[in-house]
C-alpha cells in the first residue's frame, strides 16, 4: 500500500509514524508544513515532503506518487485559537481538506481517513455519546470538523472515495503541545516538570474521556482498509474527572504538588465520554492504555524535554 499522511510530523502523526516505520508492506510519505510539527518526528525510513495542504503543489505530489490511501491529520487544532481566528481556522481545516479531497478524486485514491473530534458534539449530556447523536459544536474548531465530515460524505457519495471519520476523544501523550485538544494533560505535564503547581477551573469533578495517542494511531492505521463511509468514535468509554487525573499525576510525579481551584470557566463542558462500540465492531480495536501508565509515560517525556531545554 502507498500511503500519504498529511500533518504527519505533528503530535498524533508522530505516534502513527512509529507504527508505520515498522510496516514494510506500507510505503509512507509524510506531507507537513512544520508549522507545529517537527522534522525530527519523522523516522529516517519514511519519506518527507514539506508543504501546506492548501497549496496547489500538493497536486503534483499526488500526480507522481499514486497513493492508495490518505490519512489526513493536518489541521488547526486549538479551540481557543479558532474562536479568536475563525477565518484562519476555516481556511486550514476546510480549504485544506477540500484540496486533499480534490486530489483524491482526480488521482484515484481509494480511501481517506479523517481526524475529527469530540468537539463536534458540543455540550451534550446524553452520555456516553454515540455517533448517531446530533452534533452541535460550540466552537469554530468543532464546526469546521463537522463540516469536514460532510465533505467526506459527499466525496464518497458523488465520487466513490471511501472515507472514515474518526472522532477522537481527549487525546494525550508524548510530544503534545500545550494548546491542542485534550491539552489539560500536557499543560499539567509542562507545569509539573518545571516544579510548579497547577490550576483547575471549577471543583475538578468535570469529566473527560482521555485516550492515549498511541491508541489513536492504531485506530487510524486500521481505518484505511474500511470500505464505504463511516463515522467512528475513538475513545476509552471511561469517564475520568480532573480530580482523578490529578491522582494519576501524583503517582507519576511521586510527590504532592499545589493545586489551585479557580472559578469555573463559562462555556466549559461539564461531562464528556464517548461510546466506542463502533470502534470495537468496525476496527476490531479498543483503546487499552491505562491512564496512570499513559500519564507516567507522558510526564517522563516532558521531564526529558525540560532537562534538555535547561541544558542549553
């Protein structure tokens, strides 16, 4: 199989490439503008092309490579940024996706997998949320992801491109920036690695469905063989409060640390957990990383980064 991974030098992409680097049956090319990713995240045995998914140059890459499948990870992923810069969020997440889809149509790509988000659901308490729930995004980021899902549906219906939409729960893991989806884990990691305390907005009983990036990568890799048009939640189906997350961090850090409970933020979702039945049925996979181990791995990675930073 010949596979294109857009945004492959980013956070989730780096975990996916760890799997792909071991697959001799898959010829992988990474296309990334390095606006948030790092070239060092791309293994030596995986080819890399620097470029923006919105640029016409992408078409020449498709024309030469003749890909069988695409995993589209390139995106603007920060919810607060989308609220302040809705035009840019739309430009990257929709115009970039349309350019990729047009290339898929013109050059006969059989399948595209798309990184969507739990943000499409908005503040819906009918949990665990199933894919049949009516999305009602509360951010422009969630809105562009939801619109992107419909572009994939139409490209499948009109042009026969198989498409899998993967709605990620709150993703965390090594190499995550502090501002993306599921960023609370990386924010805590960064502060604690610097010997600082953390702030929780509200009483800490708000919940999330934290899913490890390595599990996301496995789901992405399995999705490229799925026929038709499908929407699939990728989640643990475990509702974890921020206070429980803090307990996992205390074990990872090995000592107590200061926690400042501030006022709840307006618009914050109180409870979030996704049903993963379709993931188990269609992909024959269920995310399995234990939260305590995942937090420990992530925190250790941030400690290494902090020591490297301080050595300069």
